[in-house]
């Protein structure tokens, strides 16, 4: 009984467009993880309308484990599109719930993470949090300004995985994240490359708006003048142009697939276009990493490659060959977001870091 009382059970929730990933952890150790796939009659609803359906399915899954909700120490959800914020673990407060539900800063499936954590936390009377949402913003002023006064650069990136991998690397090497300078590339459907200076991401490409390297589903940085011409050509609607930048751009626009495994097979079968574009992606990622050598003034402790496509030995070797002169390259394939969420909640309930309070858009940020 005494051993049972020392357990710190954490429920982690990561909503996607057609499914919800759920993990149950005892401390940082995973007990189980499951992907709950939602029927079309649920995914066809607006995101706020999906909330009660997804909540019920998560509760049903928890009931299957035989663990009572009241036995949980915390519930943590993937953070969604909110006002820019500092990295950390945040309590889900009324203002956060309002901004997530209204889509004030954008509507995305991840908005449901904080709302689900709150609903279940309220039901079971346990603390509820989000951790390192995509809008973590630690940019320095030099990274924020642009050549157009109407536009400032925004920080939207794979903050949860980049921060978790950075801390994991530091722990494995007997160091502290806040003592290291790192360049971290998250390689997924979208690609973000961040310059981490002593615990803060002082520069990173905006992975949501197509900024940065060519990626499987994103166009990346392309000549703006030609984009403007295409916008005014009347060939495409606004929604179609946005899809060409994010969602159906990048490798998909050329090759008709997002699947890196399929693309590598096509390369092996002699598809020269697939080979050219895949190597172009590696080339652009390497350039994005290399520019942050300047961001960090050449003081780089390590380069970390992570995300789903980091499983590709061919791709990581191509990138490493171009950037290895800057610093040692380490590979952390995959994106263990449920574990990263649980670790953030664990730090909060163990008082290893202060729980932050979401204050919304305190600077009148234009989104």
C-alpha cells in the first residue's frame, strides 16, 4: 500500500486532427500509450464541438486501465495556438481556456489539449497543465525585426520536442540545458531549426507560415516577389495559396507524397526527381543550421537532429556532412511528445520548476 501511495500518475493528452494520443505515466515512466482514432462524424464537427466527444473517449480509455481519475496526480495537454509565451509548464486558467476555445490566435487541433486537460482535471479534481506550446517565444529583438514595419517575425515551432530533446541531451552529458548553446532541427512534416542559447530559443523559423527549409508538406522560404505575383495572378484562391505554402507544399507539391520512406524507395528505384528534391531538403536544412552558427557567434556545443524523419540515416548523414564542422551532431529520432508533456507536469508537481500563469496578449501582438 505504501508503494502505491508514492505513485505519481500523470495523464498526457495530445490531440491531432483525426485522433487523440493518450499516455499514462508513473512519474516519467510510461505505463501505457494509445492512439484513439475518431470517427468521421466527430472529425467533421468544428473543434469546439468535438470537445465532449473526445473527452468521453479519453475517459473510456482511462476506465479500461482500472485506474480511477481521482488517483491521478496531474493531467497535461498539448498546448495550442495562444499568445506568445515563455517556455514552461502552465496551469490552464480561464483566460487560456477562452483563447483556446475561441481560436483568437488561430484554430488547431492542439487547442483541444488544454481544454481536455481542464475538463478532466475539473472532473477528477486534479491539477491540469499545458507544456511548451508551439507559440513559445523567446526571440531576441534582432531575430524579430523585418524589412517591413507592418510585419514582425513570429516564433512558432516544435517547442515541446526541441526543449525536451535539449534537456535530455544535457542530462545525458552531465550538463544543464541553461549552460549550453545548441542548434536543434526538428525534421517532420514541417521543419523548424532553433538556436538555443543558455536555455532560451533566441531565433527559430516560423514553421506554421512556411518560413525556413523546404519540408515534406511546406514550401519553406521562397522568393516573396514571385509569391506576390502568383497571389495576384487570379490562378488560385487565398485558401489554395495557403495550402501551397503549408499542407500541400514542399515535397508533396512535387512528388505527390509526404512519406519519406516512399520517397527513399523511389530514389532507390532510380527516380531522379525524388533524389534531387530530397537532397535539396537536406541542403536547405543544413543551410538553416549553419546560419545559426552566426546567431550563436560560433559558440555551439552540439547540433541535435530530431523528429520523425530523423530516423532516415541517409538524410541525417547528408545534413551532418555539411554542418559537422560547426559542432558534433547527435541524432534523437522521433518526437516523444507524450513523455515530454508528462515530464513537464512532473517538474511542476515536484516543484522542480514554478508553474507559470498565462496572461494572454499583454503586448498587443498582431496575429
